[in-house]
């Protein structure tokens, strides 16, 4: 599944809550959440809300970093393209919903 990173990177320009970079290799990916586009203001609250929301949909993510504002995506080896699309779409849907609040 090589589409995960480009799909997630497409969120960077459209969301003020995601830092201008998504880090990682392969499917081990980190997404850095920030407050209102301010790179110096980590948003641990939004990161925690995202992982808890997606947990209810069967997607297990975790937070990391000194401020717990980085979402870690560490899928199992049996992760296929449908799974990539599902996770990316759920993250996108969550962010769209949060931006409407």
C-alpha cells in the first residue's frame, strides 16, 4: 500500500490542524497536530480526540511525541489497500467534522 502517505499528505494543505509535514517510512507514519496553524502550539487534545473517535470504528492509533500531539499509524502486516483507504477516509472525515464545529 503505497497510497497512504500521498492521501494523508493531501490533508496538510487543507487542514490548519496538521503541521506541514507527515513523517515516517512505508506505513509507519506520524501526523503532527497543531493549534490553528501555529507550529509552536501542539494540539494534544485534538490528537487524543481523533484516536478515541477512530477507536470506536475499529481503528487503533496512538499518540507520541513530547506533547502527545503526534498520531502514530502502525498498521499490521496484513494491511491492504482497502484498509489504507478506510483509515485515510476516516481521518479526513473526522477532520472535516471537527472543522465544522
